[in-house]
């Protein structure tokens, strides 16, 4: 019992530190209703019940909400929910049962804390499947308690799902601190090294090869690495989520998207230690609105073209967003030597507060200082900044366009861009290298370095067509 209380106190402290408070009630953890069960005998009982599908007993109650959801509560399937017991098997059993019916809901009830190991939840499931997270769900804490046999790349994976809804008033608590403090991590290791050898740590939630996915309302915090990642997906709808981890937690991107198209991200709040939203290769038709980022590294397209790879990103709209106290605002980052293109990107009505590098295109992205310049590059074309206002941290110039030597950026449009120092002297020094575009209204600070017209692209066009 002493150990149990110890671990619960620790969780309380972490929740006190984080700011997943878009809805103050959301991250609250209630300990008073903890129930202790004999999990082994419970599991046996549940196995017996499962063998009699589809029964009409208490595991399959119809919910009172409209429609005909059939609720499968992990507590009824043998989960203990004391924050300490490994409830993985109960979650797998519940998944199996809820997934196999039409309109199944896997319920993670409030008032309980569940610890489960790295798990792949595979579909397809029956239509109308819902993962209802009302309680707290956690991975084992830190690398030392991570089972050897489990993937250190990812914690929960939802694979081959179609039409799944992940929602609830609950919290995913990543317990990331011990991962952030690994000596090989940037910012945090004793010597702040990025070169300390293997530095695996798990992405918390990954949706893989899935379509029509809705992620709504949940609070996700303190991930060891990325909080949520979508790859190989289509039709993704994110709405009203809160993501939170400390400013100095390395690589904790909020929402990462790659090889995924038709995504909406609306009305969400993200504070973390890396990109608020990051958009990787193979992403298109993405609509981001009403997001508050801060502290974070801002909204990033990239990094793209690493190790001479091809990257294609197109048709991204970022609208009505606030970025505060962040290391970057709106960033496009590509490595030297890539191929492909970034096109049709619109940033519209963005408010910045105390942000370094408010507007930045960096085609010389590099972790060390030792990257050599190469002749190929990801072509950056058609980037529009409209109504981008607010304040910058004077340690960096607020506008910085560093385009490739050989492949200039083209069709960069600026309109109603007005950025003032948050504190201190104006940094009246916008930078443009090899950047073509137009200023439709005078920017603050003024930019005189944009080149007019169209450059002659030196290389065959095919390299840039995606
Ligand atoms: C289902 O309903 C019965 C009777 O109303 C109740 O006793 C039982 O706890 C319910 N089970 C679940 C999983 O909600
Ligand atoms: C997408 O999923 C939602 C929720 O499950 C469902 O209501 C909707 O019909 C699905 N849309 C398509 C186009 O399949
Ligand atoms: C950090 O640097 C110090 C001094 O250079 C060195 O003694 C120590 O071994 C380094 N620690 C790690 C984990 O690399
Ligand atoms: C751009 O993406 C939006 C969805 O965000 C979509 O409705 C629109 O058709 C796309 N435009 C093109 C030209 O693909
Ligand atoms: C953005 O917020 C405004 C104001 O709350 C709201 O009217 C609008 O519907 C939101 N946009 C989206 C896409 O949800
Ligand atoms: C790469 O090119 C840029 C722009 O011409 C230049 O400023 C930079 O010094 C070059 N870097 C190296 C390592 O040659
Ligand atoms: C310039 O880029 C914008 C999108 O940012 C696009 O709407 C427009 O058509 C482009 N103009 C040209 C001449 O390609």
C-alpha cells in the first residue's frame, strides 16, 4: 500500500505541474473510488463470458445515449485500474470484444488509472467503434520499467481502423520525464548532446494505415516523444484536444502528420517542448484552425528531404491560430539535398506573442553544424502569409527566408504582416536569400529583399513535381 500511495502522489505532482487545462476538470484524477480486485480470477471469469458471445449480460449493456452503442467497460473485463497493476490483458480482451460488434465502445472509466504496456490495437472493427477514455491511461514509467520485449518506438498503435472515434474527458499521462533525461537527448542530457548513441523513446499514440479517424476532447500529456502521430492515414479529424508537456521536454511534438491526407485540426491547445504541429513528407489537404500553441516550437512543415529523400507537401491552410512564447512561429524546414516540393501553403490570421523566428523558411536545416551544401533541394513554392501580427523575441529576426542556392523559393506572398518586439529594440533585419515573391502591403518590419518575378530554374522540372 505504501508503494501504491507513493506512486499516486507522484502522479498528482505531475498533474499539478502540467497545464492540460483547456478544461480544468479534464485532467483531474480522482483517487477515492479506487477498487481492488483479484485480477486473475476476474480474467478467468471474463474469458468464460467471452466464449459465450453475444450474451445479454452486464458486459453488453446498451448505453442510454442515442444510437445503439454497446459498451464494454475495461473494469468489467478484469482491469484493476489502480495505476500500478499491468492492465494490458484486460484492455486487449476488451478491445477484442468491442471491436467485433457493430457500434462497440471500449470504455476506460473515470475514477481509475490504468497502466498498460506498448500495444497494437488492430482493426478493422465493426462500424461505429468508439474508444471512450474517461479515466487516466499511462505507459510504464521510464526506460527502466519498459519491458525489454516491447517496442521502444511507440506505445499505443491503432492500426487499420476505419471510422474510429477516440474521445472522452480522460487523460493520457505519458510519464515522460525519465525519457527526457536520457543522456543522449538534446537539451536535457548532462552535456546536452544529440550524439550520445541510441536514444529511442516511444511516440505515445500512433494511428497507422487508418481512415476516417476522429480524435476529440482528450487530454494528452508528458509524452516520452511525439504525443500523437498519424502516418499512412486519410480523413483525420482532430477537435478540442489538449496536449501538454514542459518546454524543455525534447522531441515531444504535439501532433505529427506524415503520408496522410485530408486532415482537420480544430480548436485545440498545445504546449510542449518541440513542434506544436509538424507536417512531414507525403502530407496534403490539411486544414488547421483555432489552435493555440505555446510554449512550443511552433507550427512546422518539415523537416523534409533528409538523406536526399523526396518530400511532397501541398495544400496546407493554417488559419486563426495563436502562437505564444515559442521558439518558432510558422516554419518550413528542409535539408540540403532533398527532392520534391512544398506548395500551396496558406498562413492566415495568425497572432504571435513573444515568438522567436515568427516566419521562417530554412532550407539549410541541420542538427549539427557539419551539413554540406548540395545541389538538389525540396522546391518551396506558393507560400502565403496574410494577417500575421503580434510580437517577437528580439533574440532572432522575426522574418527569415533562407532558400536554397540552386532552387530558389518562389511565389512567396506577404500581406498585412506586422511584427513588433515583445520587449527591447526593433530587429529591423529581415533576411531573404534567393527568395522570390511579392509584398502586397508594407510589412513591419519592412522587407526589401524579396526578388521580383520568376527565376529560371536550373534543373529539370521533373525533380520538383510530386
Ligand atoms: C449493466 O446493467 C446492469 C443492470 O442495469 C448493471 O448491474 C451492470 O453493472 C451494468 N454493466 C455495465 C458494464 O455497465
Ligand atoms: C466516418 O466515421 C464516422 C464515425 O464513426 C461515421 O459516422 C461516418 O459515417 C464515417 N464517414 C464515412 C465517410 O465513412
Ligand atoms: C559530460 O561531460 C563531462 C565533462 O566533459 C564528462 O566528464 C562526462 O563524462 C560527460 N557525460 C556524458 C554522459 O557524456
Ligand atoms: C485543399 O484541401 C482542402 C481540404 O483542406 C480541400 O477541400 C481542397 O479541395 C484541396 N484543394 C485542392 C486543390 O486539392
Ligand atoms: C473557430 O472559433 C470560432 C470562434 O469560437 C468559431 O466560430 C469557429 O467555428 C471555429 N472554427 C472551427 C473550424 O471550428
Ligand atoms: C551553404 O550555402 C549558404 C548560402 O549560400 C551559405 O551561407 C553557407 O555558408 C553554405 N554552407 C556551407 C557549409 O558551405
Ligand atoms: C501563389 O501561391 C498561392 C498559394 O499560396 C496560390 O494560390 C497562387 O495561385 C500562386 N500563384 C502562382 C502564380 O502560382
